[in-house]
C-alpha cells in the first residue's frame, strides 16, 4: 500500500469490512476476533502521514493481532479527546498548551511527550505564479494578520511590483497545531489571524484549493507539499527554501518545528500500546524519510525510547509555543509536569 495515501486509514477499512459482513449476515465478532486489540490515535493532520506509515507496518508485523486507528481532528481537537481519555495517543504539530495540560490534569491523565520528526512548514503557491519568488516573514504577516481582513485582498498590496491579481488564501483551521504555530511565528501571537480565508483541518483540501487557483497562497506541513510537487510551488521565506538541509542547519527559520506524539498514562501499560510506540520510535527515522519529513538524530530516538520506557511524564515546553527551536535545543531540555 502507498504510505502517502493519507486519507485511507484503519477506520475506513473497518467500515468496509463491517458493510461486507452485514451483507452476508455475519456478525462483526466473527470477522474481528475478540482477541484483536486496538490502539486509538487521533490529532494532527501534519503528524498523520508518519503515524499512518507506522500503523500500517506495525499491523502487518502483528498479522492482525493489533488494530491501530488513526484519526485526524487537528492538534487541538486531538488533545480534547486525549484529555477526556478517549484516545491512547495524540499526534501534535505543536507542544501541548497550558489549557490542555490543565484539562488532562483534571481528568487524571499524565502523558509522555515524544518528538518523532521535524517538519518544515511550507508556504505554497500555484505553479503558474511567476512573481512570488520569495516572501519575507514581514510580508507573510502583512497577508495574514487580523488587520488584513477585508483589506489586503490583492497581490499588489503585498509588494510593489506584484501584479494586480486577487489574493486567494488557504490555511489550516483553528483546531490545527499548524495554524497555532504559523500565527505565533509569523504574526507574533498564536491564533491571531485574519478569518476571511478558506480553512480546513484536512491538508488535502488545502492542496487542492491552491493547485486550482493561479492566484492562491496557502501553508501546511512539508509532507503534503512533497507529495504534490507537480501541483504546487514552494515559496522561499527570507530567501530560504524548506528542505532537510535547511531545517538541520537552522536556516529555515522560523517555520521549522518538531512534531510529536503524546502517550496517555492510562494506556502506557497496555501491551499493544507499548509495542506500537516502541515500534514507532525504532522505525521513526525510516517513516520520516518515507513521508518526506526530517528525521531526528538517532540519539534523539534513543532518548525518546528511554523516556517512554521510564514513563518520564510532562512536557519540555511549559505549556507554551516554542518558535524556531533547533534540534539540539530540543534534545537538551528536560520534561516537567
């Protein structure tokens, strides 16, 4: 199966099996043995590709003994479910925030924070866009800040010399960690954004929107750009294109960021969860490369496995966004509850 088919997941497969079983009068218990264990994951659409790759390979290795479902509610939506005890693992494209820490604490849920890769948040335009050969962070702010709503609607308002052409914007919805990170990095305050743009928690919708409009601009995780290079053009930011090299050397700043999974204390001792997380971390570098994210150093995955095995609960971010964090800085911090 193509691991970049981001929309197909185990939930879809289960639905198909259920329909077939019902058609033949077979109970679901006859199709899925009661011995099958389930690991429930939800959260970020950015983290989805790498988690889905891990889930597919893990399920093959388990030969049907464990089922892993991977949903996409956005980072914020995923944490809501996670802190209600509805999921075992939550994918996040930004660190857990203080309000989410408080919600988990109120529900008696602790968590192990595990970085799994680095992402280069990518600003994209239509391939026929011949003028946006580079944008500055200041120009991105001019486009996306709240004060631009209803006012900055034409490319010629972004920079003198840009054409008189309508500016059509596409971006993640308010439950997205990518939305939180981008607004913090570009505008200076998380969730501070104009509202008159086409928003979706599904990055594939954003890809289609930009690819169908010559005057469009959007942003999302690098994996979705890499899978659709024939439909999109990445825009250098402050003269730097997103790539593995520019993320690793720190020059693609401030739009490079770590992405995470969080494992619930209520699930960490379940054998199927423990096996899946260990499998994920042992193979995270391979999965990162497969879906076009940037793998962490091998030492980082070893550290993450140690933190998981020792149940080192808490976050290294103190409930705050952290913009422009380099890989070595990420590895040097200690988690706190």
